[in-house]
């Protein structure tokens, strides 16, 4: 018990970050599972984080209300951005959402209400580890169940073949918008929790590199099942700390190591780390049949 | 009105006139063939009927729905299912999942009962799974249920795509070359399947180049050539039609220099 407490005292912040990053990775997974390459989720987290922070700080909203406000604001922005942007496919969608991310970052730097380049400081520090993991568990469960729903079947069908999906009666455009908004709301929720974890949120917190990291978490962990993005986020968030423990200062070469892992996974585990588990399970099913 | 009515449908791509004033009627509960040389506009017509393309002009009506106003997913929702000439299965799904994905308009699969693990959700999932299995059995793929669709043979893929289309519970089935690339025996199995579907009241419109298949199966045939309807009639009438013979074999009596 004592060891556990000591461990938490040292690594508590890493544990929290794993939870937040896993939640963000899950938010991206909703759109990825439908075959949409969106890089806007970091920006949605920023929208949610700033909104929740402002609601708490300037308007004295209670924590849960601020989070709800941040979540809804991100969803609303997702809807407004999504309607025009979702006509784009593949790499063009990625570019448009990336540009949206820059717009959000620049807005955060230049607006007064967001505290400019220094960010929003003094946000009450009320998010705790158990809250993060409770929300993460709920989100993972939600996504697992979503996949079994009509929407979930539709999203996966769209990823496989949009034309065939529409001929099966799946309203492709509508489902894309719904997936985009659900993803934006989850990201906004994660951003709100992050803002209340750290006292502050700055424009740098959810810039370009985070947007790409979220994608890497999904690819490394695997996009086909709910625990894939969580695995990826946990591994890549914890890795620098683990390396530091092993005596390697990972700071400058962190991106390089991430890139190497990404390369290895793409080459040898195209469905991500989660496929290691899934493969075992499917071979068990075949043995049983 | 349960007939499929195609009236003066035209479609051009830029300067290319793919379809010109195409009109015909598909009677309910029949198998109707659509034949013609390559590039005659057959697939374009199926794409327009299924809502993937919109016609440049003309109208189509089925069960009091104006098809030319509907998007592809709305066409599917009123009971028109289709297959594709170049087979568009979901490659990373098993056979069973492919058919289950086709149950979109015939299922509810609501999220809320699933979030709370209500027995109604489990019951529906079991029911849908059984229906999908039955559909696979019907096309003779019940021994390949858990195979990924990309690992199937060409003919098996065609049959799986038919099973997926059937899981929409369609009243009108549009088939774009259902037996292309199949051996004769396999094609006969598909023909028997289509006959039994027709006996159950389904209307089928199919494109096919396999003439013995078309002639033995269809009660009426429409012949397209260069985007225009040459003739519509029974197999015997079509076989005897002079213009059809000319379209397929070239004009007689003209000296070839």
C-alpha cells in the first residue's frame, strides 16, 4: 500500500495524462472508425478546455456544469465546421481540419478572453485521477456499445466502401456529421478535464503535434476496437517516463522513438497492438467452432 | 403502383450521351433482363435507378416514389437493393458481418438498449444474426460464415453480395452481372435462387452478358444500344428482332472494305 502511494506521488501526473490522452485518442477513434482522417480533435479539446475554463473562472460555474459547457461548445463548433468540411475526403479532410486547428490556436493567442499567449491561468484544480478514469471507462463503454448500434454498423460500413454503404441505406453524409460531432464532444470533455487538472490551459497545449500524436496513438494501438487507442495512448505517454527510469533522457529523441514505434507497428502489426489480443481471441473462436 | 416505371430517362457525361430517352416498364414479380453491347449504358441506368447518379432528365417511379428525387440511401429504404458489377463487398468484414451490415434498413439496433444491456437488444442481435445466417445458407455460403470476404472466390463474392442485398428485404432487386465470371454450374445455382425469389414475389432487374442465362431466366428483356432502347419484349421476340442482331453482330449486307 505504501509503495502504491509512493508510486502515485511520483507518477500521478503521468497517470492522469495517460487518462486524458486516452480519452482524446478515443474521441479521434470515432471519426477514424468511419474512415475519416480528421486532425481537428486537438482543436476541439482546446475549445472544450477554454470554454470550461472560462465558465469556471469568469462565471463561477460548478465543475460539472463547466465540463458540460465545454463539451457542448466543442460539439457545436464540430457541427459548424463539420457541415462544410465533411464533403472533403482523405488527405483533404486532414488538411482542412488541421487548418481549423491553427485557426483555434491563433484565436486563443489573440483573444483577450482566452488570456492570450500566456493562456488561461488560475482555473480551479478539481479534476482527480478517479474522475478521469471514470470518464474514460464510460467513454470506452459508450464507444464499444456504439459500434454495435445501427450508427456503429453504418460507420464501419462507410469506412469499408462509401458507395456500397449508401446503397445499403446508410445516410453517409448525416452519419459523418454525427460521428464528427460525437468525436468533437468527447475531445471537448477531455479538454475541459485537462484545464481543471493543470490550473491552466495555453494555446500550445493542443497544437499541431498533439493533433498528430492522437493519430499515432490510434495507429499504434489499433483503430478497430475500443481498447486500441487506449493502449496506444498509454504506451506512448508512459514511454518517456519509463525511459527516464531506465536512465535514458528521452526528451530530444522522444519524437524519433515515437516515429520508430509507429514504423514498426505499421510494418508488422497493421491493425495495431490491439490485434495481438484480437488475433488470439479469433483463433480461439475458430478452435471452438 | 408496384411497377417500376422508367420514362424518358437521359443522362450525359459532358458531351457523352450515355442514356437517351430510355423508357420501359418492369412488371412486379418478374425477372427483367437488361442487355446490350459494352458501353450501351446498362450500368449507368442501374446507377441512376439506385440513386448513385441522377438523371439529366426524365422520371422514374416505383411504388409511388419518384426515384429521380431520391438519394441512394433513400432508394434502399423504399425496398430497392442492388449489387455491383465490380463487386463492392466490405473486404475487412467476415461474410456474416457483410450480411449484417446489409440489415441497416431492416433493423433498429438502438443505442440506448445496448448501453443498458437490455434483453431486447440481445434478442434483436440474436434475431438479426439468425436471419443473416439463413441468408448465407440461401446463397450456399453457410460453410464460409467467418471467412473474410476478400478470401472468397470470385463466384462466392458475387453470391455474398446478393445475400447482402437480400438482407435489405427488398421488393425490387437490381443485379449488375450477377453471374459474370462464374462457371456454368454455379450460374445455374444463382438462376435457381433468382427463380425462387421471383416466386416469392420479388421483382428482379438484371444486367447480364451470359445469354443462355438471360434467355432462360427472364420473362422480358430490354435491349440497350448506344444509350437508346432498341426493343423490349420476351426472349423470343428479342432474339428475332433484326435491330438486336445488328447491334450484336454488325449490319448485314454492307460490304466491309
